[in-house]
């Protein structure tokens, strides 16, 4: 017959081990979520250096009959102040006919446009490209007409990113 301490340790182990495993899995899921951002976020490593990928992205947007509506770059802003940080740019992409349809379907969803594609320099000396699928961006509005528009935009944005990233692109690994 086991002594009282051994019996308590076994009971505690039967409760503690599953709890620790659950906690570990939850922590792993949170780290993965933090690295990928919101649902529908895709990040691909590319073999291209940052300025080359940025040019390829802008060309791909035009080739897929979309428009670069605006661009923002913290690295360019920092450079203007004499500070060097890794290259990054948010390219905002949309097209007026899609904007008119989106606003007809949901004025509130107008805050989501233009949709964004993010180019970032990485530690390997190349660049990554990140975007959220339009269907993920517009999903919170729970609007069937808006969802149809988003599903029309999904393959366009996927094609833009695929064209820019090239055939050697692959999903990025966690940092």
C-alpha cells in the first residue's frame, strides 16, 4: 500500500499534467496567432530583396487591373529623419468599380478600403509579402452581398501576391 504522500502525488499528477499540457497548447496557439495576425493573413517569404519585391508588387497590381491607391513606408519616413530601419511598405490597393459596389453593399465597410499588401525586409536579406484575404477583411460585416464582392476579390489579390512573390515563394516561418 503506497504511503499518503505518494498517493497525493499521483492524484496531483493526474490533474496537473493535463492542465500543463493544455496551458502549453494554448501558449503555442497564442504565439502562432501573434505571428500571423488576423484570420486570413498570409505571409510568404520571397527570394527578392526588398526594393525589387516592392517594384514587382506594384507591377503585379497594375497587371491584374487594380490600382495602387496609396503607399505608406515607415522606413522611408525614418530615413528622412536620418534613421535606418529595415525596409517596409504598405501598398494600398483597390479599384473604383469595386469601391462603388462595396459602398452600395455596406457604407460601414468603407473603412476597410483600400485593401493592404505589406512588404517587409527580413533577416535573410530578402523580403516577405503579407496580405489579408478580402473575404477575411469583410467577414465581420456579415453581409451576403459584401461577401460576394470579397470572394470576387480573393483570387485577384492571391494572383497579385503570387505574381509579385514569384514561383520560389513559400510560407514564412515563425521568427
